C-alpha cells in the first residue's frame, strides 16, 4: 500500500534518524512511502494550551495534505492522538468535520500499524542491549498503545527488555507544561529516570521523541550512562 508518513516537528527538527528508520522499515516491507513536506505541525501545542481557534488554524492546513492518503502513519503517540482522537473534536460542527473523521479513521501510530494493521512483529533487527520501555501518555492513554511496541521488541535479537516500575508514569514533558511548570516537570522526570536506572538498562526506548528529549536532557545533566532511543531506530538495527 501507499503509506503517508506524518513526520512530527520534533522528529523533523531534532530526531531525523527516527523518521529515516520508519521510512526504511516500511519500504523494506514492500510499501511505498510518501512524506508531505508542506505539513509543519499538527496544531497540538495551542490545542493543549486551550487555544482551540489557533490550533484549528494550524490543523486546517494539515487536512488537505492528508485528504487523499490511503493510510497515515505517525511515529509519535502525541501527534497520533491529535489526528486520531482530537481532530474530530477540534473540527466538530465545522465544514471540515467529515474530512477530520476520515483522517482519524485512517491514522495509525507506527508500532500499532506494524503489529495490528500489517501483522508484522519480526523485522530481523539485532540490538544486543538491555532496554526498558517508557509509555508516553498520549500513546498509552489516548491511543491505548501498550502491547505492540513490546511485541516488536520481543522479536529483536539480543535485546533484553526489563520493565521499570514507573513505565506508565508521565516523564514530565507535556509540551508547554514543561515550559510553564519547569520545577514540577523536572521532578516528574527525575522519578522516571530513577525508575529506569533501577532496571540496570542501557537504553530507554519509547515511541515518542518528545518524551525521549525530556528524559535524555535530565539523564545528561545527571551524568547518567543511560541513553534514549526511538523504537523505530531499534527495529532498524541490523
């Protein structure tokens, strides 16, 4: 099939390797991948801050770019939730309501797309390291993504998954939350980092680059040897 890959702002600007890995994986599975370059942002930052009018102005530019997409895949639980869960709410009662619903129905988070849509769990990846997994809030709570990334990691040769006690605890990023409430954000992130360190893992894996940015920032300032890596990067290791 033709897969329209929605590359989130954080991936595009700061973690391009995650996006490249998603393209390579999907192409290796035999699919054609297109990446709409005109999409800059899904509108989540103003939406989460309560500025729905401003969010709608941004999202209105996204809808026509995705209107003809056969299937939309996003390597981010937060942006995935915006399109799949919040776009129908954001455009309710507007002329774009039906298109927003159609786009919602065709949108998949990356790991869910592989496992539940394509039925793929084995990608021939090798990553001989002990890892722990962080469940991003939007992916877990809005999209219900929990098992799929773990099924994929379970098929990676040499990888040992050690679950942390605070796997489902927020990392403290929350987009504008970390800017508005830095002390609370830092305290939440420190809980996450401590829980991950207790597992003895070498890497923290997640399917959301924004969470990984928050966590890696704290780890680096703590002088921790722990590193973060996007799920797609692990699955593309040979």
